[in-house]
């Protein structure tokens, strides 16, 4: 059995989609309240310093930290993107193309 192959164009589209999803989760204004709630709940629970260290404890634990860290979130987003590409019944290509286009258009519009 051979491993599934991904065309270079599909990979480029998936990279754009992963970038846009990661940015949406970690930086977008639409998810800002969700991130703030994660931090608030995490800090209310407390007790993270002894287990995770000061960087993660400041945000209230690993999930709020993940929601604010593009490097951390991108690992999980990229894994989801790679899996979505391989689900035959999922209309991933159309969604990925829309997300990748959104990423490029957003990036370009910031440079006007």
C-alpha cells in the first residue's frame, strides 16, 4: 500500500488555509472574547505554576496559552488540515481554497 500523495498546489492551498485558521483562532477580533474567557477561567482555577511554569501560568493554563500562541496552535491546525485533506467525503478543497484566498487577500489589504 502506498502513502497518499499530495500535489504541490494542494500543499500550498493547505498551508494558506492553516495560516488563516491559525490566525483566526489566535489573533482575530472575532475570537478575542473566546480567548479572554479561556484566560479568565484558567486564572480563576489557578494552580498552573507548579505544573506548567510561569509562561503558561500567566495565561491560565495550556489551553488559553495555546489559543494565544500561533506557533503552538499551528501544530494542531496543520494536523487537522492534513487529516481533512484525506477525508474523501469532506469538501475540503473548496473550503481550503476559500481560506487560503482569504489569507492572501487579508495580507494584501494590510499593505495598501
